[in-house]
C-alpha cells in the first residue's frame, strides 16, 4: 500500500502542489499587499509592487493603536497561559498519580465542561464580570481565558503524567521527596514535551479568540489584536493594504509558532483521540 | 482547533502511585496525608472551574427565565423558551445552520483523501502535511477577512471572472452566494485538521495487513475499502462529531467579519443569533435561552453520533 510508481507519484505530487498553492498564494498575496502603497494597489493589485513600504504598518501603530493591541494581547495571553498551565499541571499530576477520595468525580467534572460552547457562557460571564466591574479590564479577560482553558489542560496533562513511570516516582518517594520535589524534579521534566504541546495548542486558542475579547474589552484603548483586526477589516474595505497589514500582524505570530513547533502540534492534534 | 477528544476517556491503567506507595510504606496516616496532598494540588483548578464555568452555567439557566437587559430584570418563567420555539426567525436561522453542514462531508472527504496520499508517502508529504494544516493555526477572523477581501465586488476573484469574460458577482449581496463563500472558507480552513487526525489513525495500521492483502491479489480500492476505512473508523467518528460541534458553535468569527449575518438574516447562524439577541438587542434572557437550547441540540447530536458510531464499530 505504501509506495506509488514514479508516474503516479509525479501526477499526484502536481495535484497536491496546486492544492498547496491555493493555501500559500493567498498568504503571499496578503503579505505583498501589506507592503504596497494604496495608489500602487489601485493601479496594479496583482503584479510585483514597484517599491516596498511599511507605511500601512506605521499607520496602524500610530493611528489605530495596533501596537497597544499587540502589547495587550501578549500580556493577557502570557499571564493566562502561564496560570492555566500551572493550575492544570498540578491538578493533572494529582489526578494521575494521587488517588484521593473524590478524584474520579473531579476528573469527570473537568471532562464534562471541556466542550462547553462559549455562547452558553458569554452571557452569564459578561454579567458577572460587569457586576465585579471587571468588564473593560485586562484581568477580567484573563479570568475567562484561565477558566475556559483549565478543563482541557487537566484532561490532557492527566494523560501525559499518567505515562510517567511509577517506578521512578516510587524511588523518589522512598528517598524522601515530597509532592513538590516529585512534581518539579521528576514529573515535569518527564512530561516536558506534553506540557509544551499543550502550551502551543492553548496559546493558539487564546491568541485567535474573538468573542470574549471583543465583548469583555470594548474600549478601543484596551482592545486585543483579533477584535482590532475585525473592526479594521470591517471599516476600511477600500484600503486593502491597511487591512492586509493588520492581517499580517495578527497572523504572523501563529505562523511563526507553527514553523517552530510543528512537531508538537502534529503530536498534540493526534493525541487525546485514544489512538496512542 | 484545540477541541479535545470526547470519544476515548479510557479507564485508568494500573495501580496509581499513591496506591503502590501504600504497599511500600505501612501506616494509614501516611496514605491519608498523601491523599490530602493530592486533593490540595487539584483543588485550585477545580475551584477556578467551579467559579468560572459551573456557576455561570447555573446562572445562565436562571437568566433564561428572566426578561433582562443586564440592568433591570423580571422573572417571566418559560416565556423566553416559548418565544424562541415560535419565532420564525429562529427556525430560519436553524435551517441556515443546517445548510452550513454541507461543508462537513467535503472536509472529511478531502481530509481522508489527502491523508491516504500522505500515508503512501507521496513526494514532499511532510511539506504538504504542514501546508494543509497551516490554516488551522489562523484565527477565524483572519481567514474570514481574507475570504471577504478575495470575494468582494472588486476583489481578485471578480477580477479573474471578468478576465475570463464572465459578469462579476456581488457575492455578499446574494444569500446563496454568501453561504457558498462561508462554506468554501470552512472547507479551506478545516480539512487540514481532519487530515491530521485521520493520518494519525492510518499511521497505526499494521502494515502486515497490506502485505497479506497483496498476496491475496487485492487492488488499491479493495485495500482502501476493507483495510483503511475500518481501521480509521474511530478517527472518522471523531472528525465528524468535532466538525458538527464546530458548525453549530464556532462560526461566529467567520460570520462576524464576513457577512455580519446578512444579507438580511441569510447567513445568521445560531451562535451569531445568540450574540445578536444578547448584545445588540440587549435581551439577555432570550439569548441565554437560545444558547441553552442550542447546547441541548448539539449534546443530543453528539450522543446520537457517538452511539451510532460505537454500534458500527461493534459490528
């Protein structure tokens, strides 16, 4: 089943290559559009630009505070991701290796809310946050991201920590290692690849999130990148280089992350569906 | 795309660490102490989830019994539910949502097709694997805006149509065309994720099966039909469930940036309607009721699909 003949190989390769071009060309086109002037775009939208300019990026940062949006996004995603991973790994480790009363029930409660759609949560969460005057504050959104990312984090890390051999944990225990020592010195180093995978997946989820970010931070001065992009894209349809530049700023970090961590992503997508 | 698995939550394998240690070290107090440590380690995550997920779900149910704009509220019992079940717009939107399901067979077909080709190690398969997966790391607003720019009246697609002698099409002014563009975006952005999951299923097939089939003179189609399909049944089930969930709950980003639900309500999906009711019309009660009904529908669909597929696997 595995190999094709030379001719079939070539034909299929060309077919897949043209499919790959439909994925890559739009990205290339957006990148090129972002580096043109508006006049150049209006005269010659599809050719090679006469000269490249970073004007659209400058305008976005100076007039549309996209620099602030990027900084806010990094702050919110960074703190939420770190907190969610720490909470999830403690809980995942405890559920995997410490059989305490109620651990089964707790485990199921995490699984039960793992696939909860955000539409059911957004209304009560919005009302609760506004009651505590957290709407319009970065940490209001952080709470939401931490809360919504923990269930999958626990589920994922429980299976990761379960794979850490009991023998080495036992040995450490006999040598007098307590919870923290077993956790940091043995469990975490052994589960590093799994934790990285989870971090990559949840980074992408938070970075790309739109609904909560849009509703919980309504002020322009506090906006995150994705909602800022959505509103720029909705308002400035006649200035495509500007929209393209905003697309580049929003998409570049995720694409760079894909390039750097494709190994972890491939792994992360395939685990958790009971195939390992 | 970080949607996790709901299919396989297997039973715990083997004795746990604490259980084993119990055998090594005598004394119930030490076991109890360990159990307490475990509980304390898991507690913070549990408390966060309780206050930020469980409590809001209960609150959402309560809100659905109120007439409220977030400031003032009045208890009206089941009126919100009654309104939703009788409102023609909701029925229309539900049908629209069903139309978007067309994307799923396409996504699965393309995903399976490319997965098999990559499994057969076509030239450059590692490169194709990453390229086809690439849209999965992009935000729905990035993808939505790219498609919107491509399909606007004076965008690249219409420029190409004119070049080939066709009339330009105002895609977003016509209901079916707007749905077509969104479905196209769903397929373009979604098939790589399904491909990845199906590929991981293919990778675990015992290659001896193919060798044995070849000895028996099986052709490509027979191997596909009788070895590949049965082997990736579980992954196919997962992919179809995840994509159905996605179509009912995660189109908000696409609709928000591409069509804003229009023209009229022709691309408004259930999740977009929840947003509109709660945050444009400020009817939080009806929005909440709609979200709960929507959740009920997808929960039923998920259970039905996984039951059906489990029966299939047992045959």
